[in-house]
C-alpha cells in the first residue's frame, strides 16, 4: 500500500499545493487531475522519491519511501521526459534501464515487451530514428519489462494515436487486475472498464 499524508510542495516563494492525502491499494488506480501549473508533475515526482516535499510524508507499506528498498524495487516512474538514450536501440534502452534498477531482464522478455507495444521490427533501431509515438511506446515497454507493482505515469497517452491510447488503457487494466496499482496524470480520459479507479483533483 502507498500512503500519502499531508503533502505540500513549494517552488521558490510559491506554494503549488498543500494538504494532499492519498491511499493507493492493490488493484487500484488514482487519476490525478487539475489545471496546468497546479503541480501534478511535482506531486508524481515527490511520490516517486525523485523530488523532496515541503512537508508531509510518503510511505510504502508503512515505511517512509526514503528508507524503503522495497519501494525502489516496486516503483516504476515514467515522466514527461522519456529518458531514452537516442544512440541506443529500443532493446538496449530496456536493458540499460533494467541494469540501473538492478532488475534482471532477458532478451526474450525485453523483445516481448517491445512487440506488445507495437515495435515489432524496430527493436534494433536507434531510438533517434523512431517517431515520437514510437519513442513513447519504447518508454512504455519499460512497464512490462520491469514487472513493477506500482506504476507512476505522467501523461502516458501523449503523442499516441487512438489505437495506442486504447492499448495503454488495456495494459493498465491488466496491471490492476493482476494486483498492481497506478498513479496517473492524463488530460485524456482513462478508459479502464471495470477496474477500480478514482480521481483526485489537485488544487493550489
């Protein structure tokens, strides 16, 4: 379980948000909504352990995420910046990310993730020659390759056509059905069928 308690965030002398309380359990998705500039990306980065909060606490299974090895193993964050190395192939990028995270990843599993995301025949191409939509698919393949329980996704549907957006929503549904959890920002509606999901509106 992920627990967010009384979280606040400031940038310079401006407070973006305060008093955020969230609980995320197995099989559940929370869709973070809010106007541009209210701090949705900042919230996701704080919950991911990538940025500090002004105040409040984020815990994984009752342990602060700053000291939880289990949280680092369970979390997969995908932000606006796709963090792909342009000179590496899509396949090499998956192996690179897995090596940094200390996760074992076979060629077979990496290729299967890329194929599932619609990159069959493109796994061995340098990322720099891929379209923006294909690059986002390559980044999303990390979710399948990682086997992470907690997906933290910042606008995962950006630069994807309608077919690919539907596929991402289907991946989310499967993840939740298998007991995973997700924290997502998206300007597009998340079509998650019968999956348990709620919205949380972030306000300044």
